[in-house]
């Protein structure tokens, strides 16, 4: 029998999946496809203000199960634990597990990243889990929605009086750079 928390988590995930069917917000898989289509992947990549560049990937503070493309600080994720690993009382991978624990993977982008650098980090994090800001294991997959924020924040670098969350909505390839197009949204 499922516990109440599992039922609530499943209901929330189903509701979010339904919302994403009509949303212009990109998912991890959609962004990977758009970056694959970029003709010159060696171009530098910027956010749409053209001053800030992505610095890494991490769990988004607004909803730990969603992914943030960071604009300051780096990022980290963990290799998926084996199914027979020990879990603690919260369902997280136990630190005293016989498998030796999970292995951290650096999702920090290099200084002045290219479209290809971001694509490679997105491929790396696909299927891996990240630890939420206050704990918990959250697997990132092709249907995971994408936001822009810095580690520990749900707000993006641009805000207005109504919205502070920045969703990733498109990619534009220009002659000298690739732009991550964002949109202020309510979560």
C-alpha cells in the first residue's frame, strides 16, 4: 500500500505533466534537441539579456524535481544509486550504503561556455538524480521542465512586480552567439 506522501507526490507530478502539455516552457529533452539542431555548436551561449552566461545545472529551488540552468555558481548531480541500495527514513540514498554511496558529477560549465558545452552537461544530467536544496533525490529526465536561477534560489536574474521565475522557452542561433530565450512565469 502507498503511503500518503507517495500519493501526494504522484498527484503533483501528474498535475505538472498535464500543465506542461500546453506550456511553452522547454523540458530537458526539448532543449537537448534544439541544441543538437544548432549549426555552429562552438558559438558562445548566453541568456537573452546577452550579458549573463549559463554556469551549471542544479535542482531548481522552486520545485526540487525540476532543473535550473544556473547563471552564477556551478552545479552538481549524482550518479543514480543502484536499486538495491539502502535508503534512509526519508527515502534518500543512505550514506552508509554498502555500494559506497553515490558519486558526485560536476555539472559546472567552463568559463565562456559554448552551445556544445551546455548540450554535453544536459546529456550528462539526463537520467541522473540531483539532491534538492533541502534534501531528497530527484531524477532529471527528458520531461523535466527547465528554469533559470542561481543555486538556492527560485528567482531568475530578471523579475517584475508579478513574476520572478524565469522559464526556458527557446534557443536562437545568431551569427556570433546562441541565445537561451526565457520568459517570466508563475510556477
